[in-house]
């Protein structure tokens, strides 16, 4: 296990600065391999949008200071997330857009910044449309994720997700990129090692 630390956007309320102080304290006490999940989530409403933006900026600052990658949570907020990311961007900043569900134009914006695209069980859902996006993304930009216990891939959809199901996502990627599952595993594992310094 390689731990990350971050204040998830759905956990941001009025006391988010106090929460961030606690996280910053722990960052000085043990080794972490990334900052995340961080970002903006507008699925549940916009009442804490300004607080989410401020917390996102602060945590991006931590990542730049510690040279750790960020894992970005984006839900109904790609425009807002990308605006903050572009304003805070420096060449050493790196990371992954977790559970990516954007379109091909958004994917290109992500990869042009040098960020990775995280794919999970959604890729295997028949009506997600993610297969049409991901088939055009170079494998050097892709990480495979579980989002466990959520988003189990087909044929396990609706069950509790687990790491052993990563092979179903790799199989789908192999099909989309006309290569072997082993090649997918090798490439995406190397991508993860490079991103998180493993």
C-alpha cells in the first residue's frame, strides 16, 4: 500500500481550513506518495464551490512544494477544475484525472498538460461512451483504477468492486488498442510507477 493524503471535495464544509491543518500536520509525520483525491464536485450542489476552489488551490500548492503528484476528483466540474489547474500549473506539477468521464477534447486538454487519465469500470459499461474516447488516447497517458468499492466493471457491475477486477479493465483496454492484456498491464503499471515514484 502506498498512501496518499488529501481533503476530498465532498468533505469540504465551513471548517475546511481546520481539516487542512490536520492533513498538513500528518504530511510532516509520515511519507505519502501523492495528494488526493482533491478537486471540485458539483454533483451535490454549488453551495461550497468557493471553499472547494480554495482547498484545491492550497493542496495543489502542497503538491508543488513536496513534488508529489495530485489525484484530481472531477464531478460535474471539468471547466472549474481545469481553470484552477491552468492558473496553478507549473511544469513540475503532475497527476491523474481520477475516474475520467470527459470527452475527447477534454482528454486532450488533460494529456497536453502532461497529466494522466484514470480509467476504471466505467470503461466497460455499454452506454458510457468512454470506449470511443479512450481508444484514441495513447496508452502512455492511461492509468487503471478500481474506485473500489464502487464502479465494478462488467461482468461484475453492481457488485462490490475489488482489485482483482482490474483485469477486466485491462482486457477492455487491450481490445480498444488492439494489443495484449499483458502489454496493457506492463504499460499502465510503468505509468503508475513513474507518476507516484514507486
